[in-house]
């Protein structure tokens, strides 16, 4: 029984499929993920996957982020007996340099596997590592822009194999309810259900379009925010849209540690890697001093949700940052695609564990609410004032009506 790794590389909501050439010994001409035999210990096939990806498609480990491994898949046919180890990586590039083992390659929606002649059980291997309602619900690493795209991928994949509209609708509700504090998840899922007719295949096709639309909207929001930046910028927490806005910013960046979670440390390291600029990490307690003393020209944050009245719900510390910035006359930008505007509802407070002495109460919120008059919401269509936010919220309430009486 041979052990094989199959690495699925994901970029912008699509995966890389490669077609095996005549130079390989098995499954010639069939499509698959990047794969290869595991040499030695199978307890940790991730390193083997890194090697295979670099060897076969020319993408090095620095461009890959390991996401998860899935349960093994057994293949037993006339070509041989194999234990397949599925692995999922997020990939920072689409530049592929194939070796002689590959005849072709394409970045495609994962559901394209169902329409091609693939290596055995490729779809099952992908589903072992692909996004699910549970992975959307439990993701405590990424911001709502990324998580909402994962929700759309989940809806797309479930619709591709669903037997009925009711099954698709149930998945949509589960996704919507998985992250009630992230409006983009519910809005993007609702748009697919509202604009597709009541057939699973129509939902699948609309979800494919929605993934591309969402990624494009997030990119354009980041570009709009980037155009507003000139000079030192202070940020906090983790936001993929903020990171994209800062990617080409060559001025100094200050990053608050962002306790609880402390994700600011990793964000600072990522911003500093390979960049010709100064990146400074600071404790949360120093944010007000940094705004006053470090010549900060602007503050830039993400948004988990923009509330219907224009207030911004985001990682705790955002409100304090905005108050300090307002006192110093420094603009506060919250970069967010329009889909982050909630159709209805108020702020949903969440708390985290916080150790205190016996007999002492704890107050440890994860998110806070920043009033609309302290922050400018910047979207793919430019800045939105409170009236414009109200109008977008009304549009999103209409999208949510797909579930009424269903």
C-alpha cells in the first residue's frame, strides 16, 4: 500500500488542478491536485507536500500557508493500492511553473472536479479538507472578509452535490447563523439564495460568481482605502482587507498587539517581511500615546460589521483608538466591502476568558462599537456616510427575504 500526499492549493476561492502527463506512471491524462509519494514517516506528510508543490509547480513554502489535513482516502484499482493524505494550503500566488510530470494546469472552482476525468476519489479527498459550516463557525484567525468567502465556497460545494433545494437552504441557514456577528457572511449567502432560482445547480453557479464578486469587492475596497493613506498609519487586529490596503504603502506602520488574541504580533511580522518600511509593534495601552507622539497620519482598521446606523463593530480597542484619534485630529478609516453592512440588528457583544482574583468580576469583551461620527467607512464604492449606510442596509434586508416562508 503506497502512501500519497495530495495538496490542494487555494487562491481567491479557487483551487489548482493539474493534469498528469505521459511522464508519470499512473493515471496519465487525468486531473488531480499536486501529489506525490510519501517517503518515510507518514505521521507528518505536510513536509512532503511542500516538497512536491515546489518540485511540480514551482511554488515555494514562503507562498503557502498550511490550513488543514483531512482523513485519508483509500484507492484500490487496476493502477494500484494507495492511501491518499489530503492537505489544504492557502497559496499567495497563481504563478505556476510546471515540471515534466504535468501536461496542463488551471485555477478553477473546486466543483470543476465533478465535471472532469480525475484521479480516483479526488472530490472525496478535497471534501476531507475543504471548507464546511463548522470551519466557518470555528475560524478565529481570519477576518470577516475571508470567512465570508469561505462560507460561499461551502455553499457552492454543498449545492454541487445536494439532492434538493431544501438541503441547500438548510446549509445556507447554517452558514448565516454560524457567524451572526459578521454581516458579510449572511449578506453574501443571502444574495446567492435570493438571486438563484430554487435549484441546487443554480445555487452552485451563482455561488461561483459570488466568490469572484466578493474577492473583487474586497480588493477594490482595499485599493480605495490605500489611496487615502500618506504617512505613518496605525492599525490593530487582523483584517485581510487592511493588509491588502497596506501592501503597497511604503510609510511606517504601527500595529497594536490586540489583546485578547494578540494577533497584532503576527500581523506586524507579516507586514515587515520583505518590506522596505518601518513596522512597530506596541501594547494596546500605548495606542493613545502613539497617536499623539508618533506623527500618525491616519488610522486604518477593518470591520466585522457596519451597523445600520453607521456604527462599526470591530475588535475591542477600536473605539478607544477612534476616541484618541479624534482628540488628535487624526482620521479613522474602517475599510469594508458594502456587504459588511448589516441589514438589521444591533451590536452583538461577545466576551472571552479573563482570569481575575477570586471574588472579582471580569469584563473582557472581544468586540466594541465605534460611533459613526468617529469613523469613516471606506468601501469599494468609496466612503459611505450614515445615510448611505442606511440605504445599503435596506438593500440587504431585501436580500434576506429569500428565507421568509420557505
